C-alpha cells in the first residue's frame, strides 16, 4: 500500500467577522473603510454633509493596514458587495 506524501498541511485561518464587515479591498489592492457617524443623530446635518458619509475612505496607517490584513486574511478574495452576488433579494 503506497504511503501518503509527508507534506505538512497549512492551517486555515479564521476571519475576524467584525473586521471583514467593516473593511473592503479595492481592485488595485487598497484597503478602504466606511466613515463613522452614519447611524443616528443626523437630523441637524446638512444634506451635503450627510451625503459625504456614504463614500469610502482609504486606510492610511501602515500599522492599521497590517492589523486588518492579519484579522481578515482572505479579504482580498471576496467581492466588495457579497449580498448582491447571492441571487436573492437586494435592498
């Protein structure tokens, strides 16, 4: 009976789900995040400033990028909006 190869297996890494939900990787490899302050207490803000909340911002700090990539190692493999790909209802 032939032996199995003695190759060592690499371990799968678990993704930190909160990090995966907060960050995205663009096609060029940049790490982007959404702005905070979008959820409530925005009645007195102008329409222009509320619209500015919706755009994504690039993550600048090298240490932050390193931490995010360690917490979500497979982030670059997934599309920016996974709910649109499932074929179900979209909001």
